[in-house]
């Protein structure tokens, strides 16, 4: 498969070189790295408790490498006044950026894309140090979707946001042209989660900027150290294009900092996180009636039918569960395996999971499969779900506990647990960890009941060689996204909207819908033909004629009657009514 992609890429490169249109190009982005951003091995103090805010420095947020507990430094723990100041600067900068051309916006995006392609190792190393993932996990989860987002925006963004002319005018408005213009909202306020500190920041910066907005992001308190590094590249591109770096900004701090951003002068909130915090975001946004997009929890089902080649399937299943230690919005949380394939599947994946290598991602030379978790308290949550399931009859085959050998780092052992039933918490609560939870099903009716008996509905996957059956199952799964014979690929298809249903939130980012969600649609009409204007019929002008209501009813009949006969009758009545009204008006004037 990779060979095919490489061949297609070569053909595309030659085609672009020969026939591609040359556009404005900005200077290359060059970032000076700090010591901790540049080096693999750092001599930083280890602080096992990893306290975020200390009594000695209440106005600072402490930052740590979750794999080693090394102290990376601190960032500002911002208060409301500081957040408001940053948002105000973004508001001012946005007024000029909103006037920028599509060519300029594409040039900024191309400069950022070039930087990401040429500096992958630096970008990944910083993400790994701040979040604990492996280098491969960073390439797959940080670089790849960011580059694809940029590529798609550069290629399709202008087409999607250009003025759109609408047809379908009826008899009453046939003399009008109708169009929609997509206007930038102003300042987007983003609350980004910890699992992908680079992509979760860049995702909304890319779409927000291209739509003509400024973007202010509250990054997670657990991954605040890297935010300045990612921001520097974007700001340099904007400055090279002649615009203010204040167009993009980061606010750092704890919960009150996020609340301050939600209640500030931002024009829209985009939140990714838990449904519990999502409700608080809605409450805060309601104070100013600020619109929100909520991408909340997921409990994605991975449905396997009997006819699937399990040796082929296993690699996708394992990647979907253990990528980034299971800390994925659309990670595989529940594997529903049909009865005949159930035990063979478990037999295939068990030795692989037991052999997974876990260790320090920057000190292992790439010889590990799983890195660290990012949030310390997540370990207790996962353990409690496992213990509850085992107490109710589930079978723990391996893992299920913190990896004590890697303390003080935040590591949870790769886990396989089977025999999950609906009464277990793990069947409906989000795990967000390296846990493969396997369930057996026999009939599709039972499958639908179990899959949908869950508060979440974000993504889903169905695997079978029977296309008809696959589509039937997809139609019966309550989720915002589905993949047939694949996992998570809908996110790489940037033309598709991303989001869920039920407690997984509402609104969409990515795709046509997501990019236009960074704008407000402005509906505009104007005269289609020179000299043809709307005139109020005389009987309706004040003072109105006595027959005005009857004339209006006849006009409705002409425009909307369901047969030529009815339209003709209404037309005759309309003409007679207008003549009569004109005669009456003339007599009144006499």
C-alpha cells in the first residue's frame, strides 16, 4: 500500500511541477529552539508529585514530562484581566486580517505546511516531551492530520468560502438574484485538550485563520509547555505576510482561565473535552449568548463480523486501541466481535498485547510501542473501571494496573479484558486509556441494543466483506461518523465534518460544514435585471384598498396553485381585482 501511495505522490509531484499555478510564497519559517525543545536528554529536576500550581508560585503553572516527571519550567497562570487583554489584542488584529486576500491566506498556510514537513523531528520531540506519546504516535497523530488539514484548506478553502449564488427562486422573487457570503466571525475561542497538544492547537488555528478570524486558544494545563513553540511558527508566517502576530494567541492556566476565555468577547467557542466540562462551557457561553461547538466524549464501537480476515484485522484493531495509549477522541473503546470470530480474535491479539513494549519515549531510541499517559488522575479512573468489570465477571487477560517499574512516570500497562456485559461501567463510560475491551454478539438486534445503549455517539467502525450488511449495521449505529472496513480514516478525509451525537456533543469542525462554521452566513438579494425593481401593488399601499386581502389571496393562487386550471382562475380573479381596486381608488380621488 505504501508503495502505491509513493507512486501516486511522484506522479502528482511531476504534474504539479509541469502544470501547477505559481502563487505568492513567503520566506521559510525558522524557529530558534530552547534547550529543552532541542535536546533528547535534558538535565531537568525530577518532581514525582507533578504539582501544577504550588503555594510558592500561585501565578505560575508548572509543566512536566509525564514520562519522567522532569520539571520543564512554568508558564503564566492567567487571570481574567490577562485573558481579556489577549482577546482584545486579537480583536484589533483581526480587523485587518479579515481584509486579506485568499492568495495571502494560502501563502501563510503553505509556509506552515512547508515548516511541518521539514521539521517533523523537532515538532514530534516537543510533543513527546509534553504529552508522553511515542515518536511514531506523534508523527501519526500530530504531523499527519495537521499536514492534511493544511493541504485540504489550501486546495479547497477558497471554493468553500467564496460567495455562493442560490437558485430556486419562485414567481414572486424571479426578478431577484440571491447569494450567501461567508463572513469571518471575529475571534474564535478554543479550549483544546491534552492528548495531541500540537494538532489540537493547529486544527482550529488553520481553519480559523483561513476563514478570516483571529484565534485564541486555552491549552490544557497538562500540556502547556509546548504551546509557545507551536505558536512561534504561525506567528512568524503571519508577520512575513505583513500581519500582526496577535492574530493567534494562547492562554494558559487552570479552570478559571478557561472560564475567563469562555466569558470574554470571543465570537464563538470551540471546546473539545468531557461532557461534564462541556456543560459548564455552555453555561458560561450563555451569559453572552456566545455560540459553541462541543466535541465531547466518545465510546466508539469497533464491530467485527464472522467473515473478516482476523490476521488482517488485528493490526487495525491494535492501532485503534493503543495509539497514543488509547487517549483518542475516536479511539476504539469497545470491540464487538461476532460469536464465531470471538475466541479466535482473542487468541490472535493476546500474545501481541502481552509483548507490547512500554518505556520512556525519548530515551528508548524508538524501541517501544507505548509511551506514558498524560494526566496522573487518569490512572485511577482506568483502574476503577477494570476492577468494576472484573468484580462483575469480566476476564482480565493482561495488564489492568499502573506500570510500577516506570515510576514516577505516568504509565498504565497495555490491557486486554474480555466478557464485557452491559451492567459494567466500562461498557458505557469512556476509558481513554490503553485498554482493549472485547464483547461478544450473536444477533444484529442484540448488537444494536448493546452498541446504542450508551450516552455517547462519536465514531464507529464496521468490518465485514458483505457491503450490504456493513451498510445496514452502519445505518443502525447512532454515531456522528462511521467507517466501513477501516478505523478513524474519516478524520483524514478533511472534506468530511467531524463531530458526534448525544453526549458526544454537537456542531462540527473539519469539512465544508466545519470551515463554514468559522463564519456567519450573510444572505443578500439584489435586482437581477436592470430597471426591474420591486414595487408595492397599489391596493396594498397605505391607505390600503378594501379588496387588498382578496387580491393577496389571488396572488397566492397564481404563484402556488397546484394545477394550470387553478392558476388560470386565480390570474383572472387577480386582474379583475386590480382593475376594480384601481377604479375604486380613482373615484375616491375624484
